[in-house]
């Protein structure tokens, strides 16, 4: 995401975020996240919280999978929140998220590798719709 912001020449700052207790419990988030604060061309924030697996799934996988397979089945997932989004910054956010999608090694909606999403077909569809929505948003600033 920082590469996308830099490529777009957006002015931004980065700070480390500690996950909340709820994020620790619900997402298995034991590592720090990031807050990207974009100032120019318009302002918005991007919160990135790493997620591994919920506690129940984590407990089950410890008994079923070897440690290496556990890491593979629960890797490369984070929760991304962009806010606020309004009519003024919508084109800027669209440019940013489109650039993120283009620069990712794997499409951000491809989460079926992750244990928590293998059977969650409707949730995977929702995630894909949320990401692909931004591909259709006009990223040109309003007149």
C-alpha cells in the first residue's frame, strides 16, 4: 500500500498501530498494524490490521496440521479499512485502491488459501465485490 501511495505521489505518513483486544481475539492479530494517513491530494486514512485466524479455528488446526502447514493456511491476510470516504476524496481513494490491486502479487480478494475462508463462499464473494467495486469507480477528480 505504501508503494502504491508513493507511485501515485500522494503525501502520507505512517504510524504503527497495536491491535485492540477485540482484534486480537477475533482476528488472531498478535502483531502490530499500520495507519497510513494521506494528506494530499485529499485526506483519508488506511488502517491495516494483520489477521491470522480466529481462536477456535486456531485451536483446531494445532491438532490437525503440522506447524508449517498452519502458517501457510493462515498467512497473508489483513483487514483494511479506508475512511472517511466522501464525494470529494472518492476519486483519490479509487486511484489508490486500483493501484494497490494492480501491484499485488495476488488479487486481494483471493483469500481461499486462508483456512478461515475455504468454506466461507459468501464471505469470499462479499470481499471480492468490495475490492472490485473500486475498479469501476471513476478515478478522475470531479470538475
